[in-house]
């Protein structure tokens, strides 16, 4: 009997151990599944390459979206997190929306129709070519923490140079002042020595020689007729030279650099960004005048570009200055940047003309730009380097004539010039004809 109880006790203990082990195994398995699901969720939230996503974003999304600013579409910083927390939408919804937004709207999706109506019934461009991995990369880029701009570093070298210049100026003033005092002391010393010697001579009864009267220099000069004649001729010629030089500069505004109502940097637009001159001054190809670009041309880019990169700032013009000028543009065209729409309230911009020819001078931009193939820099200088536009060339008649005399006409592959080029080449005995030899010096070409 005792043995049977012992065996029963052993069996109970064994069964209890099995139950405990089984429960422990289930708990461990459950805990492992929870950890695995957590890791999977966190990994799915963090997968994607932000660098690749940035490249895809800039190439495909940046025209309508910014990370931290509402534009044609909503801001996209942490868009996945926001959609998950506020709308309960997952990444699969984002996949469907990006690949076929119109389809999601037509399906009756509440949030899709809300966004569609909020942005004026403009459906987002579909990107069916994007793979899920591409969208993951873009979402990884939008999930990055916003980087705060680095504090501007004070130009130590420039201030040091300024201090050096200031100290140099001060030292020069001290030297000049010391020299002036020295000369004054020397003059006073000579005066006192002269006075002392005269007193000494009087005390010793020494007779000083009396000064003989001399004819003043100006009287002697007036009495000399030859010198008077030479001086008169010299003054007449000098006066004629300076009067001619002064009159020759009337109407010549070379170097004229007015301040415009809205600062426009050719250095940034034509230089850093490489925008062709004829994109803004399009009428130069087909018209007599190059024209003033419409502000709508500016807004083609500045609907999306509302601030400049910090790298464009200089010591004279800060980033805040450029951003303020863009706001002047928005005010002129009546653009509400926050709502991304026009208000209808516009203001004229009173641009100051820089290059201005007399009314009796005829100049055709299209003839020079389209026919002759003259580069804009030939007359207007290195505009891609100019922060403030100024008149580079004198624009005088002599300057134009010199250009016509030295510039060969481009007659290659131009049937209009075949016959006349052949005849004129024989006449002048040259292979290449200049604009002057083609009649470019005739008065009626440029003057009415």
C-alpha cells in the first residue's frame, strides 16, 4: 500500500512538472511572437533609404510638395505617422494613393475625397512606375527629423582686416599731425632766430644791408608779350579739350547702376542656376526690343521657390534680404503663399531702365541675336557675374562702328548671302566679309 502511494506521488509530481513546462513553453513562445511582431512593426516603420528617397522626392514630388510647407499639395514631413494617428491609414493606403490617386478617390475613400476637395479638385499625379520599395524610400526621407540651420559664423577675417585698415588710417593721421606740428615748430624757431639776430645786431651797432626793391613776378610776367601769347594759346587748347571731352560724354551712361524696386540677382539666376538670358527676355529673338519680363515668368519658378539657399548669401546680401525680395514679388503679383493662390490684388513694379539709346538710333535685337548670332555678353558684359545689373558698354556710335568693322558676317549655310557674298568677296578681295563691308556703316542702317 505504501509503495502504491509513493508511485502515485511520483506520477503526480511528474505530471505537474510537465504541465509547468508546457505552460512555460507557451509563455516563452507568446513572448517571442510579441517581440517578433514589435520588431517587424518597428522595422517596417523605419525601412527605406532616406538618401534614395530624397533623390526620388526632388525629381518627382518637389514641384508640388515641400516637407514643411503647404504648396500645391500638403506638407509631407512625417506624413505616414500623421495619417496613421489621425486617420487610421496604413502604408498600403499610401501605396495605393501614390500609384493611382484617381482610383482611390473614385472608390469613395473619405480621406482621399477630403484631400481632393481641400486642394481645389486637383488630383495628384499618379506614379504607377513606383515600386513599394521606392515609396518606402520616400517615406523614410519624409520621416527624417528636421535639421535646424547652422548659426552664421561671423566673418572674423573681414573684421580683422577692417580693424587693420582702421588702425592703419589712425596711424597715418597721427603721422601727418606730428609732421604738421613739427613744421610749425620749425617755422616758429626760424622766426625767433631771425628776431634774436636782429636784436643782437642793433645792440652791437651793426648795420644790416637794406633790401633792394624788386619788380614783382606777376608784373614781369605781364610785360613779357611772348609768355603771355604762349599762355593764352595753352589755355585755349586746354579749354577746347575739356569742353570736347565733356560734350562727348553727354548721354553716355557706361557704369550706370540704378537701384531697382525689387532686387534681381543675375549672378544667382544666370550664373549659379544657369538660366538662359532668352528664357526671361524671350522677345529678343523675334523683336526689336528685348523687353521687360512679365512677373508671371518669375512666378513660373517662384510659386515653389519662396526662399533661397543659404549658400547664395554674401557679405553684402544676406539670405533674409533675398527672401524679403521674393515677398515683394508675391505682393506685386497678389500671390498668397500660405493658401497657394492669387488674391487678385496686384501692384505695378516701376522698373528703372538701364540701357537706353537715343530716339534717332535704330537697333534691332532679333537681327543681332537670331541672324548674327551675337551673344548677349558681347554688349551687356558678364551678366552671369553681376549681382546688380549695370550698363557694361558705352553704347556710343564709335563703339558700334568698331564692332561692325571687326565682326565677320556668318554666311555659312545661309542661301540669302550666297550670291552677295561671292560678289563682295571679289570686290574687296577677302574671304570673310565684315558687317561694315556688307553695308553696316551706312548712315541709314542705324539712323532714321
